[in-house]
């Protein structure tokens, strides 16, 4: 398992290799671990702008962690709205070139809802218990991205309604 300290040390090494700014958004369990909502994560998940993807891939070649990279807000089978990057929270670290952000909580819930395995359910439960979730925003966000879902839309809608009933009613 990968702890917050492991992640930050690894990111510091990456930052030292950079000669220009690269923005990355922590998603999923990585975002939750960096936000002290989970003790650790099984893998590392980042969303990177397409223009920086190849360079970032070269920098992270390592056998330390399993790293999943997504681009332009397309996370798993879900395309987040264009403002996902603006809404992501800046992570306060003294990196020279690496600009680290944390995906907005409601967007984390939506990406987990799209896949909705047992770990995702547990993570959503943690978020529902520990964070103030803007349900109106969450519902509007879902309506905004529903048609962009790459899987069966009916399944995504079913998952979303299940999450609302189980964790937010």
C-alpha cells in the first residue's frame, strides 16, 4: 500500500527532474490519501493535460507503484466537464515545477460511481461521512456528464441513484 508520505516523496523526485511546470490532478484513492481521507492507496491515479502526458509518463517510469494516467478529465469511462481542472483544489506543497491539484470531492464521487466496485463504495462512504457534499452540485454535475459516459448509461444512472440512496438520503 502507498501512503501519503510515499506519494509526496515520489512526487518530490519527479519535481526535481522537471524543467518546466506540469499540472497533475490526483484522482480516486490517490486524491483521498493526499487529503488524509484514507491511510493509503493501492495504486496512483493522476489526470494530466494531453500536452504533458508523454513527458510525465517518461518521468514516472518506475517499478515502485502502479500508476494510472488519465488525460483531459477523462477518468475511467467518464468525461468530466471542462471546468474539472479549475474546480480541483491546489495542493499546498513546495514543488518547483510540479503543480499538484486534488480532484473536487463531488467529481471523485462521480468517477467512483461510474465504476462502483466494492472499494469505490467504501471510498464514497468515507467521503459521505467526512466531507460536506453539495448534493445539488453533485446532481447537476451528474446530469451534465450523463450523456458523455462511455459505458451503459442506464448502469451509470442506476449506480448514481444507488449511491444517493445509500449515502445521502
